C-alpha cells in the first residue's frame, strides 16, 4: 500500500492516521463479521431488522425459489451458509432453530446484474466464514451483536467495486453513484470508498470522483483533508478538466486551516494556460472570501489580473467575483471597460447578466445623464404654457435664455459603445439577459431610444408565468414615466381567463398606467368585462383600477361613478363593499353634486356586513351630514342598536358620526350620542374607550372643560382634502430594475444602490489603455515644454518591485526634498517631537504609494508612505505621511478628511484641515490609523471645497509593527514560548547580492519595521518587533546554511501576520 500521508504536514499525522483507519473500516474492506443471505436488494425492512417469514421446509426447488423471492436474491453459484441435504431432490436444509432468519437461494435463481453477481458472491463468502465462526463459538458478545438478524450494510456492492483493481468496475460504480446523487439520494456514506480513487489513473473515473467530491467535500471535511495532497497534485495534472475539478473540490472544503493552500491554488490557476481553469479560479474567489475576508487584498490582485483576461469564458466569472468581493473598486474597471463591452455579445448568458448589471452602475458614475437638458426644456415649456402673470413670463424668458447658453449635450463615445453593444442582446433567448438590457436602457439611454426595449419585453409575456410576473413588475414601473413606450402594445396587456391572479393584477396595473383620454373608453370596456369574473380578488382590484382611472381622467369621472353605483346592487357582498370604498374616495372630490348617491349608500347599511364598507358609509354620512339631515340621525339610531356587535373599525366611525351629529343637530341626536358614548366607555377595546373619553370631554361642555370645546366644530367638521389614488409602483424606480429589491419594494441584503448621475463629466482618459514602455516596465513622468502634464501612472505594486537603491535615490528625494512654496504651518506635527523620540529605520527605504491619481483627482494628486515613526496622539496607531500636490491652475481650499468608514474596530485620526493650497504647491501632513493588526484597507473621503474623493490606505503587514530591542537571552526565552502553531518556517535560496550581512539586514528591515537583536553566531540574524495595536511579539530568525541556502523562522501568536510576514521577507530576499 502506498504511503497515504505523503506530502502532508506532520502536525496532522496522528489525526489523519486515525481517520485513515476509520476510512478502511467504513469502506467495507474490513468485514470479518458480515452476514450471509442479506444483501442490498432486501430493502429497508432488512436494514431495520424487520422479522422475515420462516423459510419453507425442504421439498422442491420451486418452493425455495418462491421463498427467496420474498427474501432477496443472491447471485448464482453463491455458497450457501449451510449444507444441502443429501439426496433431498435439490431442496435446502432449513437453518438451525437458534438462527431462524438465514435462508439461501438455489443455484438456478438468475442474477439481477452481472456486476452485482461478483460483489454479492464476495459478500456471501465473507458471510459464510462469519457464520462458521459463529457456529464454532469463536465470536464474542460483540460478534453476536454485529451478526444480529436483519443487519444490512448499505452499498456493499458499490464499495466492493470501488475496491477492485479493474477500472471498468470502478467506472460502473461511479456512474451508479453519480446517478444516485442526480436523483437526490444520499450517498455520503460512500465518501471513504470514493475518495481513495481520486488517485486513479483512469481519466474517466477521476472525473466522476471529482464530481462526487464537489458534492460531499463540505460535509466530510475531515476525510477530505486526508487527500488534500492528492488534490494539490491534481492542480498540476495535464488535463485541464482535472486541474479545474481539483481546484473546485479544494475550494469546497470549508476549513479555515487550508486558506493559505487555497490562496496559492487560486493564484496558480489564475495564470493557467487553460481559460476553463482560469474561469474556475474566478469561481473559487468568492468562496475563499466568504471563508476568510482577511484575504481580500490578495484576492483583489487576482481579480485585477483576471479582469485583464481577453477570453469570453473568463469575463463573466471574474466580474461576478468582482461584484462579490470588491464592488466599490470601480477603478479596476476603467482599463477593461471597452474590452468588456466588446466581449459582451460572446459571453455566456449568465455572465452577460452580471456584466450588464455591473456596467449599469459603472456608467452612472462615469457619464453624464443623456436626458438632463431634455427634462429642463420640458419643465420650462410647462411653466411658459401655464403662466399668466408678467412675472411668470419674465421667469420663463430668463430660463429659456439660460438654456440657450447651456452647453449642448454630447454623448461620450464609451457611453454610446455600451448602448450599441447591448442592443442586439434584446433578441436573446434568455429572459434574464433581455431584462438586464432593458433595465440598462431605462437607466442609461436617451429618452428617444428607450422605446426599443418595449417590443422585447412584450415578447417575454408569452413565457412562463414566473417570467411574466417579473417582467410585468418592471413594466408597471416603466409605464409610469415612459407611458408612450408601451401604448402601441396595449392589447398585449389584456387579461386572459387562464392567467393566475397575480398576473391579472399586474396587467391591471399596467392598463391603468397606460390609460389616457384617447384609450380610456377601450380600457373601461375591458374593465366592465373583468368585473364579471369569478376571481374575487381580481374583481376587487378591477374596481380599484376604475377608481384610479376616474381620479386621473376627469372627463370619465361621472361615468365611472355611475358604473360603481350600479355595482352596489350586485349579489356579491365583496363587490359591493369594494365599490363602496372606491365611491367614498370619489365622492370626496364633488360631494355636493352627489347627495343622492350618499342617500342610496345609507340604505345599504342594513345589508352590507363587510366592516370596511360599513365604516366607509358611516364616514361619508358623518362627513356630509348637512346633505342628508333627515337620514343621518336614523342611521345613528340603527348603529346604536347594533353597536356592541360591530367590529372595532365600525365602532370608531359610529362614535365619529355621533360626535358630528351632536355638533350639527344636537336636538335630535343628543340622547343617542350620550347612549353611544356610554356603550363605548365600557368597551373591551382600549382604543374605543379612549376615543369615547376624549370626544365626551371635547363636545360636551362641563365646568372643568377648557377652551378646547370651542374649537370642536373646526376639529370635526373641517374640510378634508380628497385622497389621491396613486400607483403602488410610483416610487419603485429608485431601485435598479430587475433586482430583488425592486421586486420586493424593499432594500434586500447585499443590494447596491444605483448611483446618481455626476454633475460634471469625469475624465474619460482613465479608460485609455496605456502602452507601457521601457525595460523596467515603469512609465515615466515628466512635464512637457508647453506646460501640459503628460499622464504619470504609478501604483504601489509597481514601485515595490524596484530595487531599494532606486527607491532610495528617487522616492526619498521626492518626499523629503524641501519646497519653498510650502508654508511651515502646513508641515507635519512630527516636527515638534524630540529627536530621541523619532525612530527611523537604519536600513531600507521609504516606499511611496499612490492615494489619488492626478487625473482622477482633477489635478489634485495625493501620495502616502509609512514613516515608521510613532504617532504622537496615540501609540496604538500607525503614522501615515500624506503628500498633497496641487497640479491645477486654481487654488484648492478646505482640504480635509470627511466621513471615515473604517471596518469594525478600526480607528482613523484625521489630519488638520488645510485651508488653502496654491497652484503648484505641495503640503505634507500626518494622520494616524489603527488597523487592528489587519491588512484590511482603511476607507475614507478626501474632500475639498467642491469635490469628494473616495480613497483607501492599505498597509503591508510589515508596517503594522514597531521595533523592539532586547538581549539575546530575552529573545531565546520569548522564542521558546512561541512554538508549535505559533512558529512558521520556510527554506529559501538567497540571491548572490543578498548574501552579505549588510544586504540581508537591509532587505529584512525594508520589508518589515523590525529591530535587530544581537547574536553571537556569525551565520544567524535575529530581529524583533511588536504589533502596534495589540503589542504581540514578532520574532524573526534567519539562519544561513551551506552555499546560498537559508532558513527563515517567524514566531508570533498572530499566525496570520506570521504567515504573511514570511511571504514578504522571502520575496524581499529572493527577488
């Protein structure tokens, strides 16, 4: 047997040995106590030890065969657990009396499957041996327990096939197992038997094994860890499918301890020659991020690399990873925007959906609104049309003059590129793609071009009802602001009898939104048909729609009101009740002209029992009691009789009716009012009791009553404004169309707000792909003779790749060279510290990082570095030196930090506000950040008097610590305390230029802010530091060996920091 733990860490060896033994037992290879006559085909009854019928006595082969038919089957030729009777004519000897549940199948019984024959024969042979041992008394109590009647080992035949040496049997077993998973059956108990075959040489078997492992790796994490070395070898397999499957399985093991392995695998897969493997790497990025969010910075680097991929297979997956991990890093999209637009048509469908949604948000931040000038012209035209005074005319002329002076809108070519490349996708077979393009056009396209999406959306109404529901939700929102877009397709929204209720209600919403004076007669005829439907909810919604049409279109108000009054005589009480509610709202617009309708509704109180309808009638009678002075008191008399039996909402309206009649006709209603108030005084509902107590003190004057009762009529009889019937989809357009938040009309978890259009056009040159020149791969920055600055691109990643000598000669000079234009007041507060307090590194150089590019900052450029000096205001903060340069021709005022948004526990100490910065000047300031011993970026806003820029500072792990000076004995003592999991060791080969003492110390102190510890050995170097926030010790030991070999050891209780620090120091020494 090959060594099962080859290539695995020794720290897990003992645990893995135990797991490996458990795997052997569970896989079925060790079965000394298996029973005969019981196979998988016996079914659940045998699995639970159900009693079997006794076998027939010996006599004929048919009898035995019939008995076996009810008890399961064994393959032909399987050895029987007991002997045949001599000369018994083919019968079988019944089992011993003490073991009544064992039976055997005659040799003539056919097998169900040739493969099952072999597995069953092996199981029967093992079972026969176990039975013989039991008869001989060799088995103990444990053996008697395991050989209890009816015990069934599940999937024994599959385990035997997986343990065989023939690839054909393994392949057949894996096909059956995958088929079981596809049918939804549980196959988790086969994990030990399957995972062993991950090293099988047969490529087809290996593919199916990985399919199984992807499904169950998360459930069987401990057993999956046994084969992690095999998965790592699979990452180097020549077959791209195996490499991708190995990465998929590795990312499915949700164990934090293998995060570094997953990160390394993802980085390697991101550089793979196969686009399929790179696509799988993009899929693994969100899985790793959800497992350990501290890896965000490294994952962003991988995402940036994959975004530059030119294959359509990778594009959709990496954009999905971008949306999951760092959607705020819009700067990563600039250089890839045009490529994504051009690749969009060839990307797979679900990738198209993700890319379109992302580009919608991107376009809202980078382009101007194409409808801005059109909306201003429309507003101006409306004011000029309705204005009648001279002042209005003057204002309109002034606005028209300002609009003429306004710069005409010219669409950005990149904006047009997005619209042009997405338009063909309206013909896609995928409804989600069509919906994504529709929402992009609705949010980004000029008003004249939005109409192209109407036909595509109407086509989707022939799809499944779930697709119809989502499309109609979005059409209902669009039809409020873009009514003319769907008017030509009015008949497509007519309701069919086969439509479900939710579809009917949404189509009603759309028809109501599309109603105008031209088509209202057609729509009302449709509504008249819908009222006769048997769907009561649909009828109620139709009545509400009629009321909205009457409210919005004045010329049909009387027609709608008369039609609703006719519905009051409908046999269905729910139809009458809904009509009453709608009529009540319509009568509030013209109550004096419809007193007859109020009288007619008052007569319905004896028949209508729906609480809302009764309450609406009582409110109408009380509100307009002067129009029905004879009927109102009689209605109050009837309501007083049934007061105790009414619903709470009706009781409240009865009290209001009594109060209003007491104030307008106290002669007839005084006693009735007192009676109703006395009943309400002892009601079970406290709201009704409170209302009665309040109204009694308000309308019935007493000695203790204040001046409030003088205003009782104004309180109760004041004219109320008519209700406005609006669509429930009116304000949903602030959610991005097609999103879950729009569907629910509530912000869902993870929803990203659709950005507002910018007031000024951002710099379009950020999307230009720069051609990198020079052998070092770093673009140059210089000033042309004409006074125009050429683009100077710099990133922290590019700068840190250069040797320390380059940084020492160029970057330090840029930071610390004095400038005459900078006032001393703008300098850092570090100048007030004593020289002894300043702790600068003896070796290494200051690395600069770009915080705000000159083009993005509209002429304002910002760089920063970690000065490695203690922050004076808080020793637990890292001091960050900020250099701000004004490259514009105008003065920049009020430079400050606003709205810092650090992560939980992180703190930011802002620098003092810079009141003004003259053109060409540079200011240096210092701010403090408590990173909480994490490399997570600190996000904040850098603000001027006119603009806000979102920026972030991300620290290398070496800048999160401060040097500690200790003796050699103290170092060894502390190092002895930090062993085991707190110790990380890495072997490396030093470059020729990094073998001297000076070079080694320089490279280590350049990578991390550490102090050197004295050491007696010539070939050993020791460094010590502590983390700034928690003060945890970090001890570094570098031991030189023969030749260029060396060993690096880092001891720290912060394992994450130790792991990252080892990587940075090794990179500094070998590159």
